[in-house]
């Protein structure tokens, strides 16, 4: 939802009706995963995607039809039949897509309570998880009915009481074990259960040129970007317009206040031990899924010696990606930033590209000496 939210808000403010298409089930080598979304306005504008482009035009037509009838619709696409010139997936996979008009989600709740859409929007904007359960198959009067569950125990939505009782335990569990999957219930009813998660966080320690490029690419990839640099002349919102937060606290204090979770990546880029070392002492002891540090082989050797002397264990030190980034060979700040984000993505996705055989097995991008 996050990648289409801005467009939905803009179209809605212009008085345009909007349909939302969601991938709810996939088979084989489908191009987009369950939960992927595309929004379509009544004037035919589109945002997001539900495939690699092979079925988008067909989904837009179906979305416009949904907006005219006001009734949700389930779609299925498989391998393209070239002979019949039918739309399909050239990759050989199959997908189910649920298309719904957004209007029911925009209606206020009872006694002026926020609408389902407002609850989703608020959750996304404050970075709090929320679970949505949507009826995607069943009786016509049930299609599109929704249940929302929030971490504080709030339960809202239009889902009928009998279904609500059955779905609620799974929805609450999805707050801690995120899902995007379809579940079958009695009377041939299917419900798509989806956890809307807070965006992953990318912490950039060191408001340097490379850090600015890392922030740009990180924002493009959907990270919440935080810049940390105690030097006020360096760490400014003007220099980092993509950043969600800029702090001039010392790195050890800043990282503790930010809170490093399993969805946090930390990049240490200042190349100043007074700034880098305190950040690494906190990050290497945290749950951050990625910790990387810029610098040459000599810089890394001296850094490791200092960190060990300050109590970092060998196991903790082994978590440090140093030199930082995949060995793409680039030297320009933009190229180094690309190599850093490429490694972060590889680690996050469990790719073999992320594997290293030792602290210096991957030369990474060139760092200052």
C-alpha cells in the first residue's frame, strides 16, 4: 500500500474514484509477490504494479469496470496464449488478483470513527504494523468486507461478526509473524490476510557525499532513512532532503535512541574513528540485520583492533561488512552507494551474493585510506 498511497491521496483529493488491485495468490515464477498493489483512478491513471507489465493494461480495464459497477472482482492470469493473442504471463507463472473499489474503505466508521483507509494510512505514516483481512471470494454481499487489527488491540472494519470471530486469531498472530496469504473458511469463503509493515530503516552514520547518495537510493528502495552526524555543518536537512530524520547527536546515543531492530541496516561512512567507532560499538551488539563500514584494508585492520580492544567479541566483529558493499568496482560516490545498497538488498533477501568467506574476502568499493 505504501508505494501507491501518495497517488491515492492525490486522486482522492481531486474527487476521482480509485480502484485497488492486489496480488493475492501466485504460482510458479510470477513477477510480483502476494500483497503487491496497483491503484487505478477513474480517469485511467495508474500507480504501482501487479506484474512485470504483461497484464497491467488488462487490470486497468478491469479496475475501470469495477469502478463503474462498484463491485469487487477476482482475476486470474496464467501463461499467455500467443495464438489467441490473450493477455497472460510470459514468465510461465500464474497470479490471482483482487480488484476492489476504494470507496467502501473511505467511509467513516460508526459514530464518526476513522475509516478503514484512514486507519491504514495512519499506520503507514507512523510506521506501525497493521493487519488487514479482506474477503476475496464468497457470497456477493461479503466480497470486499474488511477487518483491521492494530497492535494496541484495536479491531475495526466491516467484516461480519461470524467471520470476524474466525479470522481474528490469525489476524492477531500476523502482527508478530507477518503474512500475505489467502485462507479458506467455511461456505466457500476465502480471505486474504496481509500485514502492512513499517518500512525498514537505513541509518547513515556520516553526512558525507557517499552518504547523500546512499540516502537517495535507500529512499528509492523504500527505506526510512536516518542521517546521524554530530557535526552540525554536515548533518542538515538541506543537505539530505530525502532523509526522514537528521540527528546531530553522537552516534552511540543516536543509535540507542533510534532503536536498531532486525529491519534496520546501519552504514558507517564518516571515516573518522571518533564518529565511526561509537556507532559500530552499538550497531554490532544490536539486532540490525546489516552493519557495514567504509574504508580501505588498512583502515579496516586498525578499526578491528580498536573494536576488539573495546570489548567487541570476534563473533560480533564478524557481522561487520568491511570493506562495505559488493565488489562492483565503481569509484564514484554514486557507484559506491549503489554497491552498498546492493549488498544490503542481498543480505536482506538471503542472496548468495551476500556471502563472504572472511573479513576481507570481498574488496568492496574503494574507501579512503
